[in-house]
């Protein structure tokens, strides 16, 4: 059964309890930052920051409205990071749908960093490794709720069965769920009151064209071509085995 987050940005108050819980559970160090005129902190995801709340000021004709959005890995069904990773065990998917990066298997090639349409995986030049949110797969495996949703005081981060979350959101009036179908369906989705662009999300996130052709088209074709070539070699070998060997009548007819 797929587990998921369905996040309601309208309910978020920007307390960032989710950020703190994520740091605490994963034993991630704090980072020194500089105030650049915004309450948003830290300013971006990093090797030691798996999730953060993005702050955005929306100016209207009547007022200034604060928009908050939880930024983290979306755990896509069509996970580009998994497609481009050359190490088969470095990025895996759990039965609950979490896309988990194993730092012990990571070779630091940064293919996943460059391919992700959301810019989520983060490379550390010191360790030469990449990290990202792993959906608290260790907690989920023990029947526990992910740390960030567990501490959310307003219910902005809802966790549970993916289909049930979507059904509940639609019954509540949210007919368009961001992440329901994008990239094969995400396990971190948003019930947005306005367009995705307003929150800084790509409207139609896609697999980069170069990776699409390599993984979705070229790789299968090479697999088919390799199989055909192997069958051709096998048939040729069997055919030649059935052919009679023309032995010269005497050594004078033989040519060496």
C-alpha cells in the first residue's frame, strides 16, 4: 500500500517545526546562515537539510499575503534520479513508495542532481556524496509516522494511504491535486488553492529530454538489439554445426 503526504499550504503557519523534527530524527547538523531580508531560513536545501519551508510574499491590490510551501523530495513514481543513477543499489524504492538514496552506495556522479526537475538532491563537495529526503522510510517500516508530519501543529502535512488522501482532498473541494499524476504520480502532493506557478512549482514537471531518450527509448532499443544480436550468433553457431565438414581428399588438395 502506497504511503504519501498530501500537503495543504493554506494551513501552514511557517513555524518550521517540520524542519526541526527532520534535523533531529536524522541527526543532521545545523547550518550557519545569513539574514538576507526574509524570514525564510535556511535559504535553500542542502546536503544537511532535507526539507524546508519556502516563504513567498504575494502582493495583491488589497494586501500582502504570505505563502508557505514545504520543499522536499516528491518521491515520484517516474523517479528520474533512479533512472540516471549508474549504481543499481544507490537509489531504491521501498514497498511504501519512498525513493531512498543510500549514501554508502553513492559514487558522487551528480547525475541525479542534474536530472531532477525540482532540484532536490544535494551534492556535498566534502564527502563527494549526494543526499535528500528519504520519507522517513525507517520510521514507516516500524509503523511510525514520518517525523515532519508527526509534529505539524496545524495538520498542513497529512500522511497516510495515497488514494485515501486524494479522495479526502477532492471531497473537501480540491479538484486539482498537484502530484496526483505528474511524473507517474508523486508520493508528496499538494492541495493548492491557486496555480502551481504561484508557489514556485513547475506546471508540467518532465524528465529532461536527454535522459528521456537515453532511459525510455535508447536503452530499451539497445536491449532489444543486443538480444537480437545474441540470437543471431546462436543461430549461426547451430547452423554451422549442422553443415558437413569438407575434408580434402589428400594432403595435396589441402591449402594452409
